[in-house]
């Protein structure tokens, strides 16, 4: 027995909700990555062959 609804309208509603949820998760990931990147120390680039 499937846990998913058997009819198309409810499946479409579930799909829509999942897409919106995934978008929110991706936005949160981008926010956290941006914040973490800002906290990382910047290392000076090594100079050319010396």
C-alpha cells in the first residue's frame, strides 16, 4: 500500500508543497553558505616562485 494519495489533484498539491519546501531549504543553504564564507579567514596568496 502506497503512502501517497491515489488521485491526481492531491498528488499535484503534494508536488507543489514539496517544490516550495525545497526552494526554502535551498535558500537557507545559500544563506548559511554565505554567512560561513564571510567568517572564513582570508589567506594571503603566496607570491610567485622565489
